[in-house]
């Protein structure tokens, strides 16, 4: 089977993609914890937080100032930052 999927131009622009990745990042905590037993959630939260911080640092080291100009780097950073923020998002 061959499927053609036409993506509207506006879905490939910064104004659409940044909020899209922000939303995905903010939902990460809930989806990550779905299969974690309640007694393991504090340790999982610590592990995910450390991993998110690691990803942010590595991303900044790799892209440096391109994070503000390169759309892909900006989308990835938005995902990483909001993944880190996601456990607190529902509290706000």
C-alpha cells in the first residue's frame, strides 16, 4: 500500500512547531509514569529528571547558540525543557 500524506505548510513553521513540542514535553511525566508502580515513582522521577538535565546540557554543548536560530535544535530544546518541567506542570 502506498499512502500520501500532505502536511500543510503552516505545520512546518516555527509558530506551530514550538508550541507543539512544548505540549509533548509537558505531557511526558504522565505518559512516563503510566507503567511505573506507585512505590517506584519517586525513584523514577529522580532518574527521569537527571536524564532530562543530561539531555539539556548535551544539547546546549552540541548546538550552543544555534538553539535560538535552528528550528530543529529549538524544537528539541523545547521538548527537553518541558519534559523536565512536566512533573510540576499539573501543579501550576
